[in-house]
C-alpha cells in the first residue's frame, strides 16, 4: 500500500527502529529519526511518569530544529510504545501525555488497543499494533489500527514462531493497512527482502542495540557482536511471554540456558520487570536471530548509511534477477 503521508519523503530507508526496553532513550530515537528511519521508545522507559513529557518535548524540539536546518534531508517522525496490559498501571497517564503532545505514531503491544486507537486518531496520530498470529491480527484490525507489526520467528525479545512467508500473505488477504515486518532483520538486504515479501516497512531492533547512542551496557553490545544465531534461546521464563534471549547473558545470571522452566502468561508483570531474581531486560538480554551480521557498534548515522547501501544493492540485484 501507499505509505502514510507522514512517512512519505521522510525516510532514507523503509525502516522503523523498534522500541527497546531500557535501551531506547531520547539519544537513540533522535539519532534514528535524523538518519531517516522512525525511532521509537517504550513509554515505560521514561521513569518516573512525568519524565515521559520531558522526553517527548525534547525529541520534538530537536527534530524540528534539525528539519529547519536541513529542509531537504529525510527526517523521520518518532513513535512511543504503549504496553496494553493490566499490570501496566501507567497506561492511561502515558497515553494522556502522548495525546497532549500529539505523538505522531503509537506502537501498541499485547491487548487489542481500541481506546488507544480512538485517542490517537483524535489528533491525527497513527497506531501500529504488534501481533504474532493471524488471530491477533484480525482482532487488532477490527479495532481500527493503521498498521500491523508482524513479529515473526527470529525477532528479538517477545516474538512469534510463524514464518514471515506465511504470516504476511495471510494477513494481507484481509488487511489493507500498513504492514511492518519483524524477525531477524539486521541488514539492508533483509529490509529489501521484507518488501519483496509484501511488507511496507521493516522493523529492526537488535541491530540498533549495538550502536553508540543506545543505552546499553558495553558488555551487552560486545555480546551481540560476538554471538551468532545459535546463541539465542526462546523462553517464556522471564516475562511469561515467550521471547528470544542471549544464552550467554542467561549463563552470566547463574542459570542454565539449556534447562529453563516455562512460565505462563498469568505471571506477566510489567511493573516488576521479570519473574526471576535475574530480571529481563536488565540482566537477561533480548536478541533477535539476525545477530550474525553484527560486527561493530557504530553511530546510528553510520549504520543507517550502511543499511541504505546494502538495501539499494539488494534491490538492484533482485531487479536484475527478475528477468528469470
């Protein structure tokens, strides 16, 4: 489909930087938007609650200044992630802040976000909801969301198990809004592949943890550089929802990554941040399966420049091969 007006001409590559719990802050978001991709952060990263207003104001002011200084450069809008779950007692207050400051894009997770959609649409904002199945996608579409983030196998943090080949095709049969694809996307060629599958945008998180602007420990960044897909494990222990985590971080917390018990959804608590003494995401580090291509931790601008070159090369290669 045609991208929403707010994104047209404001992207250097078709990418949304996914909200990273604890890691995404104003520095990372501003750098991503200035580089021409949508930057985002979880509202819960801004603590205490009044800090959320400060972050939004800072981001809006710095992006407006950048746009004024560089009117011909693509400077992307930003997004705030809202966790729609009973244990998130900040949801309504955080959403009030987003409405007050007219945050361009709201990314929602877990429960279908009817009241969030109504609030965002009141000022012209967009709502993108992340899903892991066709069932969840249908429910969100019924709530009137503007886009669906399809979190497929291999995505970092909370992730699904479906192949993107299956999920994109089935969702596109009934949904004509924006489709954003997530799952082991860490290179420009993977971004191009997402569009070839039928998505409108790619959703990248893990690759941006290994950047200068990310609020992550150097040990975390180094672990991403040193690890490969086989170092990822899929477990529900830490939050009650199955997700992908780095085995070395689990071992460092004194747990055996190859012998983890399961947890059920009733144990989800976004107030405490985890279900064991080792907390996700502070001690147990999330990661997607695409980490094998992470070789360094550059600035966001340098990374996006590299992604753009890879993306353009992949598109050219695909065009050449299309003669077959």
